[in-house]
C-alpha cells in the first residue's frame, strides 16, 4: 500500500483545516496519489491535484471517479525522479461545510473506503449511507456549481444546486446558492424567495448566517432599502456571535458600514479582515476610504502608500494614493503621481477623471 497512514496530522488535512476557515465551502477538493515507481519510490506523492468542477451526483459516481484516477493505464509524475509512474492508490479530500471537516474517500487495493476527519476517534471509517457522506457530496455539488457558473458556455449549475437541495432538505446552504445564482442572473424575485426559504434554516450556522447577511446586504444597497439592510445586519450579527472575529464576516460588515456612511464603526471590522492576507487588499482599500471620509487624510495616505508597495500594478490603489496625498496637503505631489499614471496608462479614463477632479474641487471625493 502506497499511501501515508492517514492521521489527523496528515499535512494536506492540516493545511485544508486552516484554509477552510477563510474559504468555507469554497475550499476546492484535492486528491493525493500513491505511486510505485521503477526508481524505487513507493509512497504518497505529497503534491495534491485539484478537482474544482468534480460533481458526483451519488456515492457510486464519486467512487467511480476515483477508480478512473487509479486505472491501470494512468501515470503520474514520480516526486523523486519525475518519470511517469503507475498509480496504485488515491485519497480524495472533500470539504464538508456541514461537518466542518473533510470527508475522505480512499481507494487502496481497488477497495473504496469513506472516512470522516472529524469524529471520535478521528478518521473513522464511514458507511456509504452515512449522513456525513451525503452532506459532503451536497457541499461538493454546490462548490462545483459555483465553479461552473463562472465559466463561459453556461454549464447547468442550477441542476447541481437542485440535487444538493434534495440531498440536504433541511440545510440553508443549497437555498443560499440558489439565491446567489439567481442574483447573478438578474432574477431578484427568485433570489428573494430563496433567501426567505434559507432564513428558515440558517439559525445557528455561522456560514449560513454570513452568506444570508451578505446577499441581503447586496440587495439592500442596490435598492437603498432600509428594512432589508436591518435584516442583513441581524444575520451578520448572528454570524459574528457564532464565530467572533471571522475575517470574511468582518469584511462583509466593514464594507456594508462604509457603503452606508458608518465609517467609524467600519474601521474595527476592516482591521480584523485586513489581518487575513487574502482579504487585506479589499479590507485596506475600504479602511483607507473610511479614514479619508472621517477627515483622517494622513492615516488614509499611509494605508494607500502601504497598499501601493504591495500592489504596484493596481491602478485603483495608485489613484487613491494620489488622491489622499492631495487631501493631506500635497497637491503638487498628487498631480505628479496622476500625470505619471496617465502617461503609463493613456487609455485609462478613470485616471483622467481623477486629474480633472483634482484641479476642480479637492473636496469632491470621487467615490
Ligand atoms: Zn521515480
């Protein structure tokens, strides 16, 4: 058998546990493979393969997928000698939002086996009918739908959501996915209906409360609807009380406060989100805007200077750095920065707008 013994300390399992806090159900499924190479290597290649669009509609389909990955003619690169080596075992890690842990499908000696990475003892075998296996499949269908909807050609992501909802009739997550896709398609009536249905089963689940709050906030801002806004804030409050300081929730709340002019309250949430590397660009940009609106132009300039160091190609950041420079009293420096930007990107109309605004009226913030 060419796989490392699976323990809770398996490196990929540990990495995925950490990444899941930020990505939630967007954590892409990965697989590792056991190889036996002619060079003498026999073991698990630690480098995983990713399967974002995997959409097994049943337990049998998931098992069949892994079987094809281990078929006799399949070869993968040996981590020792880089030659093509036959695959004799595999492990598929499916993040289950519902279990808050990976559900793992192993295939060793041509025998599939499901395992739970939560549970007690950890990594216990699961029957194929176990509710965790069903939930992991449903979560995977929702992930695949999110991946497919972004691809041109319009794969049938809605049918995956419907299958997921049938697997998990009591969960808010399939309904929230349904609402999100309806919003993307411009169908607000359907989105609102799905959000109403999701609200019936979101209580007590931080990811569901967060998604519900974020989607309601999007609709509230689109229509300047105060009642929707309050409902959004209630759900986000519940998400934060279930999972305090969650960076993703903090970013949603911070952005909502900036959009509604509540700049002072936004700062604390944005600082929490900014501590997470993947969210720092968005969080710091909003923090800079909030500081500027609060009349703290010098601090805002510091934020955009630091952002410009980390993202020297980001035109939004560079324009805002120039703008806050002007607001903190250095109009000449700001003008020079915008001229430089305009010379480097003559096609960029936004930079021209900033230049005009700078000359006209320094108090007219462009956003
Ligand atoms: Zn080799």
